[in-house]
């Protein structure tokens, strides 16, 4: 801040000066679904990067001159940016479809931010929303992992394998941190999801 900008202020306001100094960190609508207790910590971090569009996608690597292509490493069909990976790519689209079927979700929403918004507005209970947020985070984590596998090992993990990993990880996590006070309805709901997953 300059002396001039202080002089221009008619009344000294602490909050105004604070905003000027640290910037306006507007609260985002999605943070509680990203920093969600039922999500696995490493999944939270990757979904947070995805929401901020900070993952080092091939499109980004191409733009900064590191990669000679911007094409998706998984399907080779389309520019690999955040929208493509989550979930326009045929690979992630199929994973999303299978996961939605597992969770009994009807929404046609297809993009990560839209899916979070849909979740915040849906009439699921608080617990169910937390489980679904953990599912979104696991999906982003494993799709990003599959993309990295394609990058480093030139191989793409089978879709059903990824879906199974997502299901197993979420179920394990949810049951390990299950809230003590859980309604019978929520308990049944979770149990019915878990029963759909084969070992
Ligand atoms: Zn793709």
C-alpha cells in the first residue's frame, strides 16, 4: 500500500485495508466437499488441484513447451485438459457412468464442477453427500493416476479395475471413519452400496 492510497481513504477501515493487503479470498461453494472428512486425504488433495485446474495436464505441458502434443494420453482423442479428463474423455465418461449406476444417481451432469454443484443441491442426507463427495474424489484420483500410468508406463488400466478400486477404497474409508450417530436410513443406504461391490 502506498501513503497516497491511505490518504485517499475518508475513514480508515481495517477490513478494507486487510482486503487490499491479502486480496479478496472469496469463499468457494465447493470447499466442504473437497476437504471432506470421509474422503481419503490424498484424494482430497488431487481433487482440490483438479477443482483449481492446477494438475499438470498434457495440454498444460504442451503450452509450456514440455510436451510435443496436447492430446489425451488415455484416448488420444481430444485435448487433454481438466474438462476432458473430468469427465468428457470416453474413458472417464465410462467410469463416471458405472459409478453413478453404483450410487443410484440419475443426474446427467458430466463435468466435475457441475457434479459438485449438483451434490450441494441434491436432497441426499449430509452423510450421503459426504460419501458421494468421497466417491467423486476417488474417481478424480484414480483417473489422474490412470493418466499418469499412461504417461510413465504407456499403458491404460482397465475401466472395470478402476471402478472396483474406487468402490473398495471408498467403502473401506467410510467404514473406518463411520460417524457414531448415523441414522438407520443412512446406515442401510451405505450397506446397500457396499453389498453391490464384489470382493
Ligand atoms: Zn481422453
